[in-house]
């Protein structure tokens, strides 16, 4: 019997070879997709890290600019306390920071930061407001009914008392903490009137000054009726005086009689600062550092500050 020969290995047909090729191509496509996905993810992570690093450096620069502004304002306050003659050489040659519509520009860590300075002597501290004053304020800012304003005021005072019980202090640690309270309607935080004026809690209140005195030139007219019992006729009269020029202190003191209000004094200044990066065009997500500056224990310092993500001013 002849020896048995091994059967030849069957060669794959064209169809089988096609399946193998398709499988290999599919596997390559999957691998390529994974590689591209990982590569894109790494690029995105790198971009995000770079953006976060840039925002962090920007935030440090903003805080540095605010501290520089505080030092400049302290210098201005010290010079004002000397009560020098307006023709004095120091006043004529010195460059002192004062409230102005135009921002000051400073360079911090190679970043140009613009700082706006606004006087806030006549804005009340939110922590000093009573429940009836909150009620009148909410009604003024658009509460639908007196009952709704009363209810919101009562809940806000209750929330403030809870904060005091938890951590002590005067209540709200910052104005931002008040503005972030979810029960306050957003339209009460900031809005623009038909006449184009801005109003709202963000523009009418501060935190940290510890007083609610009024200023003859700076306190918004509606607040005179919120903090005291000024009549519409009195508000119209004060508005006319303001439009005619600065109100004389003696004139203002006479006007305050019977309103239950106290005039603010310039020896205890309060300023609002807005610091933001100087850019050639607006950039979404840019930082704005807001700060309230005033005297504490005789020294000028930051009383309150918070960072917003918004468009530059």
C-alpha cells in the first residue's frame, strides 16, 4: 500500500481574503479613531490648562492692581487731610488718584490693567438695613405687591440671621453673597430704566462700610425714601439742586430736617473699584474684579471684593 500523502492545505478563496482585508481595515480605522481622539483630547486638555493658567495669572494681576489703587487712594486721602491751599506746589505737581469717569491704567506682571474709581460714600451697607427698609427697597425695584415685598424682606432678614448664627459677623460677608441669594429676582440685582439710568442692588448697596448715611450729591434719590421718610416733593427739590450744581452742606442739612437721615462726612470715604484687563476688543469670559475700599481702624483697606466673569467695561 502506497504511503498516504498529506492533504494539501486549502487555499483561502477570494471571498475569505476579502473578509480578512475588511477586518484589517476596520481594525485600522478603529485604532486611528482612538489615536486621533486621544490626540484631540490631549490638545484640548493642553488648551484648557493654558487658559486656566492665563486666568489665574490674570486674577493675580487684578488683585495686584486693586492693592496698588488702594495705596494711591490712601496717598490721596493723606494729602486731603493736610487741607493744603489749592495753589500748593504739592497739589499742582502731584498726580493723585480721584474718582473719575476715565479709568486709570497700571501694569502688573506685564499685564495692563484698567481701574475705575467711583465714590460710594452715600451708598448704605446692606448689613445695616432693617426689614422695613428692605421692604421699601424691594417694592421700589419691582416687587409686584406690598405683600410680596414684605415676604421677601422677611425671608432675607431671616437668611442674614442664619449667617450670623453660623459664623458671627454682621451678616453678609460680601455683596456678591447677597446678590447670589437665589430668592432675589435677577431684575432687582441690576436693570436699566426707560431713561437709561442703571439701578438695582448691585448699584445701590455696598458691604463692609458699616453705615447707611446719605450724601448730598452721590446717594441715588430713590434711596432717600427707602432709608428715611423723604417726600416726593423733597426729592424733586433735591434733584433740582443737583441739576443746578453741587448742593451746599448747609442747604443739605436743612433739607434733612425731619427725614430721619444722617449726612455722610468726607473724613470716612468709601470708594468702589472695578479692575479689568485692558484689551483692544471685548473678550468673553474676561475677569472683572470689583472691590469696596474704605477705612477700618483708621487705615484705608479693601472691605469687600469679588470676581465676575463678564465682558470688560
